[in-house]
């Protein structure tokens, strides 16, 4: 999902959020694929995908994490970009709960809803179509595919970035899910949203983004990749919103603590977060976790490499999930497609394609039997029950492995 066109941040020596200069490098990887959610028609094109460097740093002042080497000019968010997760019943149920919370608990009814970076429009469609909600929706995303108007014209889409030129578009509610982590200058995005709400002081804003604290606490090495150039803990996300002219009402951990969900309103009066602040205890804790994560990355990758070699003796190994996690895992552990047979994905649009960088083939679950796969590695433990049910239905006896037993 994409929003404002990102800007390069290569060479930054101060934090893009708080301006602090106490930056701690903790991950450096060269020549990683810049796109994790573009599917390529051939292995050759996938292996020739554009690459860049990953130089992750953490700000000890506010806890913001960013890729110092990020260059937005390498990225192309076009219609072949697909990070759709709603083919999973688990994830679709999660979206239903989020929509239900917005309508029933937050009272989002009879509202003009703008979604910044709406992807294929799945979430916005649910919010507008919710029974008796009376909502209208306008979604922005250059990768959107589908009709530009639907649900009796209550739902509309524009295939472009949301930026300062959209400031005149009225909104009662702004939703932005899994966008800000793709933006090199997150304050520019937030200030564009704030400007759009200058005449709507009662408007509400809801943002969702990955929680970097969950990543580093669990040492999930494949959750750092090029597209996610800006990552937040709860403290840094709140700080970014306050600096951009919002009053933050709540920041919650959702989806098994993997995501942050923020609720805010436009602040009345001067910006609330512009003054100097002492170091935040949460930021220092996050910085220590990030440094520990970086220090252990080599050993974590070695453990996974040794495990792959053991499992490969028993038969072909597959990854489950051709999203960002699977693409990154394949690049880190099997860049020459020697140890992993294929990547499974339930999204029909991805099947038959190849993942960026390594070029592994993407197949449907039914292909596991034909390929005699004996081990399936699950990229996200939230889906373990769903995937095991699928394997059982296929009468596939492959063992299912997720990161928890392999990394602990």
C-alpha cells in the first residue's frame, strides 16, 4: 500500500522524526531486492530485480528506526505491486474486527472516509459496505486495480499518491494502514494529512503500522527489508504524530502484537510535540533491543541455514507466504535457489510468478504434493492453524515449522 511519493533519505545523520543525533546502526545488508511485493513472470527477471542497501539505524532519543541508505527512486508502486493479504481467512477476519470496531466502538457512521494507500481497496470497501453505516469512501493508491466507482458511487478510488495536492479533499475520517513504513519522510505524510483536516477539527485519524519492538524482541531477521524504510515503536509513533499537529488518543498493540494501531485527532493550537524532550525510557529500551538483534543476526542466520540443510535431507523444503517475509527469508537463506524448492501462496495472482531477488517459483498449496515437499516453513506464526488446516485438507503430511522453535 502506498501513499505520498517517498523521498530519498540516503546519508541522513539526524533522526527524520525528532531530529536527534544519537543514531545507532544495527543492521547492514548489501544488494537486497528493493521490492518484496512485486511478482515477476520469469526467474531471470526476478533475479535481475532492482537492488539496494539496507542500513538500519535506531534513534536513541525517540526510538524511530529507519534505513539510512533508502532511495525512493528505486521503487515502482504500479499495478503489478500486490501485497494483498485478504486471501487468508485469518487476516480477513482480522480486518472485519477492525471495521466493526471503527463502526460500533468509534462510531464511524455517515462519514466521508479517506484511505491513504488503499491498496486494492479491500479494507475501505468493507468499511463503506458495513450494514447501515452510511459511510462514503475515497481511496488513494497508484497500484489500485478495479473500478474507480462502486457501491452506488459511495466508494471511489484514485490511482495516484496522496500528497499535499489533496489538501482540499474533505474527510471526516482518515485511515492509513501499512503505508507510513514505506515513506522516507513520515512527518511529511502526517503533515499532509493534518493540512487536509485544517477545516475539520473534529476529524479522526486511524493509522496501522508494524511494531518494530515486536520484530527486535523476537529477533525476526526477515522482518527488516527495503520497502519498510521507516519503522516505529509506540513511543516514536506517538512522537511523530504530535510533531505533526495531532493529539494522540491511543496507541494499541494488535494482530498478536505485530502491529500498532493509533487513534488521533487534529490538535487545537500550536503543535504539541515541537519542544525538546529528554530521552524517552521506551526509546532507550528499543535501541538496546535493536542492537542486540543486530548483534545476533549472523548467528540467527547460521542456525536457520543449518536447519535448512537438515530438513533438506528428508526431502524438498517450501516456504509458506510470498509476501515480504518470505521474499526476504529466501534472499537471506537461499539466494541461489539451492535449498528451498518453492514458495507457496494462496493468492492466485501470485501463483505462477517468481519472488524478487532469489527467483523462487510461487506455487499454489496443491503443488506441495506433486513436488513431494516434506517440510513447510511458515513465515508468520499467526497463520499456523489456518495453514495446518490447509495441509490436512490436502492430505499433505509435510511438517510445519515456524520461527518460534527454530529461533529459540
